[in-house]
C-alpha cells in the first residue's frame, strides 16, 4: 500500500495495512542538523505536508501574528477592547481568490509518498482568542459575549468562502486548529460547544459536502469535551494527550471515537529529545496495541513538530525507532 493510499484510508476510516507513521513538521526547515530527519520524513515515513492558503485572502486588517506569538504575555495582541472590535467589524469583508497552482505542484512533488493538506489556521474561536489573548478573551466571554460571537461569525465567513474557493479548485484535504484555546482548564464544556462547535461544524460540513476531509489539531485536557470533536465533524484528531499534558488515555479515545474519528498521535515531542530510542519503541508498540486493534483509524506521530534548533542529530535515532517499529507491524 502506498503512503498516499494509506493516508487516504486514515482520513476515510477504512482498513489499513498498518498504522501510518507521520513525522509532523510544520515549522522551520533551514536547520542543517535536521537534514537527515527531513529526508526520513519525505522518503520513508507517510508524508503529510501542509500548504498555506492565506495569500488567497485579500484586504482586512494587517496583523503581525509573529509579533503576537513572540509577545507571550499578550501586550502585542491586536485588539484591546470593544471599540477595537467594532472597528474591525466595520471594515469591508476580505476578498478570496488567486493562484493555487503551488498546491498541485506540491501534490505532484509528494506523489505516492503522501498527501498535501491545506492549513486553514485558527478556527473562528481560536482566531478571536488570539486577537485578544486568552486572559482578556476569558473576561470578555462573560462581559461581551455577543461581541465575541460577532467576530467569530466574521471569521467563519472568511473561512467558509476560502474553503469554497479551494473546493472549487479540486482540493480535498484540510486542517484546522485553535480549539484548545477554548477548552479546559480555562473554559468548560458549554463554552467549547458555544464557541468551537457552533462555528467549526459548518466549516466541516462544507468540506464533507464535496467529499473532503478535515484534520483537527488540539492539545490539552480533552476528557470533558470529547463529545465536541464528533460534533465538529473532525475526520482525524491530532493529538490526544495523556497525563500530565492531557487527561485521556489512548485506549479511552479509541473506544470513544472508534469508527468516527481517526487518531494521529501520540508521543510527546520532548521524548524525542530526552529519551532513548528503546523508550520510543516501547511507546510506539503500546500505542499500536491500544489504537489499532481494528486495523483502521490510526497514525503514530509526535505531539508537535521538531522545535529545538541545532538538535536534529540528537533526536533522529528516536524518530527512526518510531518509524521502524510501525513498519515492523505484523497483524
């Protein structure tokens, strides 16, 4: 079975020859210490490559999201209060359109090694939470809830029109994130549904109506909101974290979502830098035992992309151990 077919089956909940093995890499690519790992990802693993569509969105506020991310404490978040929000909402709607040929060039480059997946970025709720910062957003969710919903509807409109445009060009695979910003411990079950599910479900429905598939990325403690991801319409979820980073076990998630949501996970990224290859082998074997008893709906992958500059050679043996263990799977 080719990697491309294996990943298609992952997204469609169909029987697979073995679990997929994905080296997630959605960050930097120019560190020479990671050159061998990049080769491993593109030549031996099941390659899932993101494609950024945001050059197709024209107009709207100019926001330096890198500065927002760098600020940490939130001092550089674009919106500070209701007046800022009203000003943003008064701006003309962004236009959607442009060249998508680079997506299909990427798809041809990948070939049978895997799939290209459109990265839609933050969901409407995650987008709005990023505009204010998590602390301010939590306060506004009590004091100015209607305003938050207006902003989310605005961003949902942008994403729906973007999805429609991409679907019209024949694109199938999409990913989205941001749900973790409206989840425990800062927000409860009701907020998860009111802010995440309310807006994301329509996006997933639009994708599914054309035969497309949606990957949802969400860190954190998911036990209290596990019913939210089928309600959203996720086809694949990355990543389901056990304690201490999360609060669900692989077996719990598999049993809860069996046949409905495929799983990508779940080895903590720090373990690839801090633990020996044998520990990664053991974790991989345990995950396969817990999540692949039905021979469908599972990919072994880290919880995040490589993130430590200059340390690619140190973590390479651990990634190789993960990949070799998956490839040695024998039903």
